[in-house]
């Protein structure tokens, strides 16, 4: 008898009928209700036309942000939705001029490359960008990050969970040190929210960036930015637009008068279709409960660890479940090629260089699927089925 009550949600996700879907760290499965949600968008546009802005579309961004706020412990009207992390962190960086002595930015070695590219592109030449030592491909040295944060530090962009290995950083300790010396922390929680409980107020986070694309099953175009309420009254982003103005429909060509809520970090017109698509996944995660999801995730990744270890596979994730997010990164040998054969067999995973195959069970996955993926990796290696992929690599991995 199956006692896993979370499996009742499997019927809500169509892709689970046809695949072994173990890649929610990259793109969460689409909830069935997205079909209806996008139809609601199309019906609204078709029947109401431009009137839709005054009948819900204008406020939709922050209203969807409020759905997210309930999951991450944020106050209402402090979360805005953006297309991607690059844009969101760009908005934050545009709030600072780095003109004084406090112009140091400290990052960790496991940073997601897109965030690094934006930092390199937007920081002025005189700003000091420092990468903390102590990243071994699996874990980072938290103390090394803390030691670099000093009175010259302005910002500390840091991952909550590493994208390659799923190592969970002690961001609370980093935030505490930063605040002691007057620095601010931008937490990138893309690989945390939806699989690991987050309370931005308990963390005393300055800013928390994440998205619904992965564990929150909300699809592309749903990055969210939490800003502590006091910053919503003081910071002035240069990357801005009319939605951030208190009087947007006065169409004034003059200094902007910023709103003092999540609208402050908006700019031009929101991508309304994605705001509709986001909602069913966020609502499901709220109903299931992240605490329940985390408990199952820890159990299933522990099972996956035991099976992979028994098979003799290298594991590039922390062994301690308390230090591990929802992903186990496994290198069975010929990892890229094995991952391609798994995909060909409708076992959906992904591959990252210098790491391995990322396998990420979610609340809708069964223990049998965990057993199955390990058995299939063993069979692919034993039969040489991986060899057909050895000569070339696909662009998307």
C-alpha cells in the first residue's frame, strides 16, 4: 500500500504520464491548469481589449508577486515579477553608483554564470569584484566569504543553493556579517524556493531573487524579486519605467516619482501571458506546502544517494541531506553521453560540465522512478548504449 500522500498530485502534471520526469531543478513539470489559465488570458484580451489593463492587468504583476510572498514569508506588496534573473539583478545594480569608498562586491565561486556576466558588465571599472576562495566544485567555504566582507563592501550577491551540486549555503551567517559592516546581500534562491523552506524576514534578507521556473512549476518568465520594505522607500533604480511611477497615466516627461511598494522595481510593461501561466504552479506549491516537499525530497535524495553509491557512481553533491537541496549530481562515467541516452528513453534529466547528471525528484515523483533511473544508467554503461553520443554534443544540455 502506497502511503505517499503527495502522489495524489501526479495527475495534475500531464508530462508524468509519458516520461520519467526528474529535472524539476531545471524546469518544473507544467500543471494541467496552465491550459485554463492561458485561455483566461486569451479570453480577456479577446473580449476586453485595452480595457483589460484597468480590469486587472496593470496590477497583475504585484498580485502574482503576492502569491509568491506567501511561500517565501514576505510581506504583501514587496515582491515583483521579472523576465529573468539578469534583468532583476540589473535593476538592483542600477540603484548604486559605487562612487564612494564602499565599492567592493563579494561573490562565491559557485555563482551562476549569468549573474556573473551582469556583474562584470554593469560594475564600473573602479568597483572591486572579489571571488571568495574555497569552492571545490561541490561546496563553498562560507567562512572565506564572511572574511572578505568588510567596511568597503557594498554588495554580496550569493547563491542560497548551488546550481551544480545543490549545496545549501548558510546565507543567514553571511547576511549577519554583511549587516554588521553596513553591506547588503542579494540572495539568489533559484535552486531553493519550492524545494527548500525560505523565510526572507527570518533571514533579514535585503533582497531575495528567485523564480518559478524550476521547483515552483511556474514556467519561464517568472523571476521574482523581494526587496525589504525599507528599500522600497529609498532606493532609486536607474533601470526603470512608467510602471514604477506613482502617476504613470499623467505621462509626465519629468523626474519620476517612485512608488513605495513592489512596483518601485518594475519598469516597462509586464509580460502578461507569463503572469497567467505562473499562477497554477505557485498555487499548487502553496497547497502542497514546502515543508512537506522538503521532507520528501530529503528522503528521496537519500535513497538516490544509496542506490548511486551502491552502483559505484561518483556523486558531486553533499552527502549530508541537511546541506543538500533537491538535486543529486551523479557522474557515472561518460556522464554527457549517458544523459543523452536517458533522454532518448524518456527519462528526463540534464547534464552540467564539471559536475555530471543532475537528478532532481520532486513531490510528484515515485520511489520506483528513483530506482529506475539508476538501473537505466547501469544498463546504458553495461551495453555501451552511450557510445553513439561520443562524437558530438548538442547545444542545449
